[in-house]
C-alpha cells in the first residue's frame, strides 16, 4: 500500500510545505509494503486500538505465533 504522500506527489502539498514533499516521499519509499498492517498491529500491541477483528490483517499472511495470538483475542 503506497503512502498517501507518494500518491499525491508535489501537488498534494500546500505551498508552504512543497519543499518537504521530496524528503517525505523519499522516506515513505523505504516503508515496507505491509506498513499499514504493521501500524495497526503496533496500535493493538500498545493498547491504542481495540483488537476489532475487522481491523486485523488476514492471519494467513502473518507469522504463525502472531496469528495464533490474534486468534485468541475476543472478537
């Protein structure tokens, strides 16, 4: 999933922040492909987000121990 700043390019930035656009897009280009899933898992792990099954990634694509732990969460 591409980061929004990559999708919008320079046109997505207000005039006061266009200089930051290239730096932000270069940073986002180094994010792993599954960055959005990792963020959700981090928020669940830190208690910032409830483990709502609709927010969880498909457990078939996760390491077995993590998938097992998520399967034990109340749904």
